[in-house]
C-alpha cells in the first residue's frame, strides 16, 4: 500500500540547495517560519552551503538550486512560492 500511495502522490521529492551568503542577503525574517514549514515536508530535503560560486547571481536576487536547476525570484517569498510549485509537481 505504501508503494501505491507513493505512486499516486502529487508531491515529488525535491532537493533544495542554498548559498548561505545569498540567504543572509535576501531572506526576510518574516519569511523564516514559512521556509521552515516548507522544509519540514517529507518530500523536501535541503542543504545550505557556505558558497556555491555563483557570485553574480547571488548579488542580484534570492536563488536556490532545486533538483540541480537554478531557480531565482525577485524576493524570498516569491522564491518560496516557486519551490512549493516544484515540490507539488506543478
């Protein structure tokens, strides 16, 4: 039954990688609890790196690598919404 539930689940596994410097620069304190809720989902794993050597992108806007793909947004809330859509398979 567990296997069938996994097949029918709309949420796919998502791995999110962050640059610590980018988070420090763009993550708003008001959004921290929303990010925490997202990371507590069973299908989401995340890792924070000191630096990802993407300095040009890092200075411009908040970003994350989602399943290895670069994803950015105009602010930390918009980035979270993009990541949620990817996790929900949309």
